[in-house]
C-alpha cells in the first residue's frame, strides 16, 4: 500500500510577516548567500519582487558583508568615508520605511540614506541626533533617549504619507519620535538617485556645502512599502525583528 503525504499549503513561519505585495524594497544581509566575513559587496540584492537592486561599481566604495552584527545576524558595513550603493530614483506616493541598524560613530554628518529629491539629508548619527527626510523636501530631527539605542541596534520606522500630521517617525516600534506634515519630493534635484550608506555623495544633494555624508555602521535589514502598514502588519514585522535581532520593541 502506498503512503499518502498531505502538505498544508498555508503553513508558514510563525515569526515571519504575511506576504505583502506592497513591498518595493527588501535588503537583508541574512538573506544574502555566498559571502564570507568582510567580503566586499558590489550588489545589495532586493529580495522583494520589485528588483530594485542597489549597486556600487567602485571596489573601494563597496560595503562589506560582516557576520555577528546583531544577535548573531550579519549586516552590511559602511565605513563612514566613501562606502555607499545607489539606484536611479523609483519612489512615488505614500510609503513606509523600516530600517534595522547599528552605528559605529555618533559623529556629525553620517548620513544613512537618501530617498528624497531635495538637498536635505538623513542622518542616523548627527552628534546623537537622528534626522530624516524620507520622501520629504525638509528634514526633521529627534534625539534618541538613550543614545545607546543607536549603537546597540535600533529599528527606525518612517511613515511618509501625504496630508496633515501624516509623516511620523518611530523608534523600536510604536515609540513616536516626531510627527510632521512635509511636502513629498521623491525625485528631482540635481541628481535623481536613491542612496544607501550615504545621504550625500558628489552632486546628489548636500546641506553642508558639498560635503559627502557617508554612514558609519551596519545595515542589517531595510524594507520599504508603497503604502503605510496596518497595525497587524506592523506588529508582525516587529515580532520578526525582535526574534531576529534581539531588539526590544513596543507594539502598535
């Protein structure tokens, strides 16, 4: 008599968020394969279905794959001097950004990303202050409390939605740091490009008189969605990040 095996097609990892068709960018060192500790990376693969890979053709400016960054998980290391990856600008409309990072320096002008068309910059380490201008023409700031949230690992969340008080920055879950009403400006400027590992390189826009602003630290994971998440979706992502990276979170 032959054996019959039944497979439940709905069985999923309980720690993983549900599949989301709005995911337009998903970079994660833990999903990369074929790299050893301190290997340079010419391409950071987009693990969403959008195909938004970030690249860097100059070897000296490529981030490094490093193991054991947060809770045993790997990360992409940017040296704070000249490392960054880029892609032509692709963002439009509403969005939500989720970033798991661990910085090495709280010195000023260490820009983590650029997803806007203005000359303002995002700094995850600006003398201990976080600045963000994700999809906006202006930048907004908050001071982490304590600053060790940055150096010990942090989940940085930005909801960028058109309308009054619809630009909200969160830290480690539902910890609201600032609420604003910016004008969205995803592209334009002198060079319409998205940057990771820097908020200003060359002609890509700078609030500091042309100073390059390179991030010094690790990216463990970055997700961008084409619309704000629901409460259930956010809490599922937080549960996954808590399990993966050991960061304490506050549910929505």
